[in-house]
C-alpha cells in the first residue's frame, strides 16, 4: 500500500458542516491521534467526548483503529458527534461507593437529627445491627479498593450526567436501608442467631466469590490493554461458576445482597437487591450476547447470570 | 351516581401512539403522561371514596369540597379521554375529521389545567383525613423493618406536579403548533 499521506476532513454528523480539515496525515495514524489533532482546532471538544464515525448514523470508530485500514479514499471523511461532558469511570465509581460507606455510618452512630434526640449517639443492643454495619462497610471498602487496584476498564469515561444518576441510586438506597437497620425500633430476625449465621455465611461466600471473579477477569487482560478473551474457570473453586454462567461476578453480587437481606430481615434491603438484580441481569444478558457474537467457540452451557435459568 | 368510572375506561399505560404512522410521539412523554394519569386517577378516586363510604363528622365540610374537586377532574378527564380515543380510532381508520384533531390539540389548553387543579384540590382536601386515619400507612416496629407514610407520599406527589405538569403541557403545545400548522399547509395545496 502506498505510504502517501492522506487528507482527513471532519464534518458535523447532524449539520454536515465542515469542522476541520487535516492535510498530510500519516496513513498509519490511529483514530486517537486524529482526535488529538481535532482537539487542537476545537479545544472545547477533548478526545474523550468525540465520537468519530465513517457514516453519520453509524457506529463510533475505536481509538485503536488505523486510518489506512478503514474503507476511505485519499481523503477520509469522518463524521463527528459530541458525546457531551465526560467523567472518568474511576471518579464515578469512587464517588458512588464512598457515599454509602459514609452515609451508613451516620445512621449507625445515630448522628443527631435522624432519630429522636434521646437516641443521639446511642448504640443498638442487637448484635445483628453491629454485624450488619461491618458487612455493609466491608462491602463498600472492598469495592473502593477494587476500583483502585483491580479493575481494568475498557472505556476511560462516561457521560457526566451518569454520576448524578448513579450517586442518587447508591446514596439514596444506602440511606433508606441504614435508616431502618439502625433504628431504635429495629426488630431483629424472626429465627434469631440461626438466621443471622446462615445469612452471614451466604454473604461471606459471595463476597469471596465476587472478589475471585474480579481477579480472574483482571488476569485475562494485561495492564493498559483492551483485549477481550473468554473467561474460564481457574484453580480457585469460586471461579468454577464460569462453567455455568457468563457473569458470575453479578451472580455472587446478588447472592451477597440476598444474604444481607436475610441477615437484617429488612424490606428495603430486599427491594435494593431486587432492583440491583434487575439491572445486573440486563448487563449480564448484554455481555453474554457480545461474547456469543465475538467468539464462535463460546461454551454453550453458560447462561448470562443464573445457572440454567437466566 | 358513581363518578369513579369514566365512560371511557382508560387503558392508558399502553402506548397506542406507536401504531400511528403520521404522528411520532416520544415514548417517554406519552408513557409518562399515561402512567401519571393512571396513578393520579387511582390516588384521587381512592382518596375520595373513603371520605364518602365512611363519612367522618369532623371533615364533612371537606367531603363537600372534595366532591366538587372530584367533579372537576372527572369532567375534565372524561372529555379529554373521549376526544383522545376518538382521535385514535379515526386515525386507525384513516378517516380523521379535522374537528377531532383540532379538538384534541386545542381543548387540552383548558382541560389539562382543570384536571390537574381538580386532582390537587382533591388530594389537598383529603390530607387531614389521611393523617387522622393513618390511611395506607405502616409504622415501626414491625417484622420487616419497613415503614410508609401515605401523608408524606401525597405531599411528594403534589410537589412532583411542579416539574411534571409544565413538561406535559408544553409538549402538547409544541405538538399543537407542529400538527395544526402542518395541516394548514396541506389545505393550501389542495
């Protein structure tokens, strides 16, 4: 193929207005490099909020795509769409998880103006309430640490409005649950210590399981890369759930919350688990579909989130 | 006389709009509109019914008030629904008289505020009764560690009218401008 430099013109996808014309672009240039060049002429559109495509209504080109390999002539016409203000996934995760951790503790320590004044800074007489605080806090500390040290994100950013939506969900539910569990009139579980022990076992097993899956997924992908491979069970027994399910991390997550709901016997916790389950099922089905599309040899026994069922 | 049932029973949750080839309504607005209407109808009727079935001496004056406000929204919504479903029916038969289309996109200007006022007044009038009777409310302590205050919920509903009603109203006004002027242009070329 000729190594002649190409010309690139960038048009607005909606108005077809010519926004930028790049003379002498290397054929081996990637979309990421073109995005950087585009930012120079339009600094308000930083690369993370640019969506460039070959067709105004088509799919976004990936940052790694090489200009030469795309079906373009000597002048490449790319269509631009503004994705809106972006925020990094790491920032969103840290904010949405730090909230529940902090908020739950406000209720646990019965900070003033939540319950009646005679209860300010008092402590619950039920063991399960203290145990619940430990479990809830552990869960969110685990999530924060995983965000910082374990997860490898495919996308750097998401739309800014997501942080408001996500924080409302996490912080709102955390406050709602914490209010009842730490309430002076809280009623401990009907079947007492037996119920709490069983629920705690479920919770701990699912937390370990979820962590194991996160580690296994991390090991699939080298640092800094965006490769995608089929996950398989490893020597860790918790990962054997991969035999039956595409997204065992979600399976274990739902399990943890079911455990927490049984432990606290609190309806808001059950509702939170239900809503979380619904959302994770949608994500799991999407992930499962992409796996099936991308890999011909994908194991047929696997279901998205619940073995054999869903 | 039982005004709880409109002559045209609203199966308003399903977005019938999507079948119509000519008019494209945004799914979210029409669903929002339909769901909001269904929910508020239910709340208003369920508020009004207890005050009548079990008359309470302390709030007999507000039963009268709520009777008027119920009349207000029932009349407003009944007329709206009759026009709206005629509109859909004729559209599906591809034989839509201009009068129906005009009525649908013009009368709402008066009927929507009437209906919303009726609903808000009904809810407001019923509040003391709800507080007194603890209607639909659960308090602590209980086995499932849950509580619900219907009174507070109703206040929240009333507040939610502030963002939701203008959105729906101005959406209809926008639709009116688009659809009625479109027809005017068609008429010019006939």
